[in-house]
């Protein structure tokens, strides 16, 4: 029955408005929530006015009901423009507001000429036009996970605009028109609340996922050089050694010669530039399957998969050449690097290979720096190759 429907409609809208307002209060950082709340509360107020005015609509303030009930699609559209600021919708926010003002003015015509059939027709036309305007624009929302719920609101807005037209036929003065308008607005408002909550929680979930990705990145990458930190490198390298053929990887440890001198005499900003230059050079000369890392301080580590020490020393020479050619542009003095290189033995733990490479690095330092030394044998009895000079400095 129309009377029962009119009593149920404001209750449904009240529950929807309270639920969304409670959710919006916890997510105030998102734009557009205020417009969605306003749309729900206006629809709720309109349905309440409609219910108290009754089917006859004889109360002098009954004209407020259709004025309040027709606005929710445009306010949802205005909120969506703010909520999804990057996704452009047709028309503009100013044009939306202009359409809303024009329709509101036309909706007030029955209050000025309550006996005029033309005034009622004008109000009905304004309501229908405003609903269809919002529906057409919402149907142009970008496709995707968030676009499907918006299309549901667009369909509801179109139905809410057309349902009163069907209900008022063949007699424009029929009170069924008022009941149909309130019912359509109520159902559309409840759907809008559900969709708004869906969009809100979907955005919140996306933000949480992005936050987790950033936290994982901060936990795994060195913030200065953007290379894997020591722990993350060891995880990646250990996994790679288990996947690859035994004994197929070369491991390098290297550092910047006299790095303390750079920090002490030129400042820590210059030291940071030197570290960033080395990491950039390192990344530029690696294959996609190779694994770099910052081992700590000015020390770097590099796992070359499917490689051997001779090839690794060639990579080291190219890194040094790049660093020395670009040092001046970074306002740095001439830099040199020293390398320790080993072939990871079949079944050898990464920690053992790192210690052997560290022994080779110290041997390179002992022989005068700016060079690469390869180590064979085990940690207790290392066999060092003849060092190879790298770059222009000794």
C-alpha cells in the first residue's frame, strides 16, 4: 500500500544515511564524502516530508518533498567528481550545480501555482530531466572494478526519473505520482549508500595495499641507493643459488677506496652522492637476472648468475669506468673501487661464499686498491689470482 511504503521509505533512508555517516566519520581523508552524506540526508528528509504530508499532499509544505527527493543523483555525481578526481567525467561541476538550481526552481512552481496543471508538469519534467542528466553522466564513468557499482547508481537514477512518469499516466494529478517518486528515491538512495560504501572501502583497501607495498619496500631496500639491503639480498641470492645449476654463479664484494676521506673532507652529502653514483653504475651494467645489494656502509655485493670470475672482473671494469667518467658531474673527486671475486662452489652456503669474497677484497686492498682479485680454494686456504688493475688510479 502507498501509505505503508511511504512510512518504510524514510526509515530505510535513515538507516542508510546513519550507516554511511558512521563510515565517513572514520575516513575523513577522502574527498566527496560530504556530498554523498548530503544526498542521503536530503533524500531521507524528502521521504519523511512525503510520508507526513500523506498521499493527498494537502499540507502547505508538501512541495518540499519532491524538491528534496530529486537531488540525490546530482549530489552523488558531485561527490564522485571529488572522490575520483583523476577520472574525468563529462561536463563540469559548475554545470552540475547550474542544472541543480534550474531544476530546483522549476520544482518550486507548484508551490506558486498549486492549481496549475502546467506547473505540476514543469516540476515533473525538471525532476525527470535532472535524474536523466545525472544518469547519462554516471554511465560515462570509467570501466573497471569501481565503475560497475557506479553504473548501478546510474541505472537507479534513470529508473527513479522515469518511474514517476509511468505512474502519473494517464492522469497527471494522481497521488500515485508522489508515492512513486518517494519510493524510487528511497530505493535509489539506499542503493547509492551501498555503492558509496563499496567505493569507500575499495579505496581504503587499495590504500592499505599500497601502504603495505611501501612498508615492504622500506624493509627490503636501502633508502639511499634503492638497492636491496643486506638481509633482502641474502634472501634473494640464497633463493637464486638454490634454483640455478650448482657452481654457476660468481659473487663480488667491492667498496669505494678511501671513502672515509670523502666523508671527512667533503662532507656526508658528498659521500651520499658517491654511494648513489656507484649504485647507479651498478644497476646500469647488470642483466635482469643479476642481483645487486648494499652490504653496509660503502660496501656493495653482486651475484652474477650463470657467470664465472673472469666475466665478473669484466663487469667490475665497466662499473669502475662508468663511475670515474661521471664523478666530476656529481662534484666528486676521482673515485676508485676494489673488488673481491669468487665462484660460488656447488653446495656452498651464501655466507661462506661471502666470507671468501671478503678475503679477496682485503687482498685487493693489500695489493694497492683500485683492482680486482679472485679467490679460489676454501676459506682456510684461499688461493688468490693475480690482481687486475681497474680504472686510471692506483
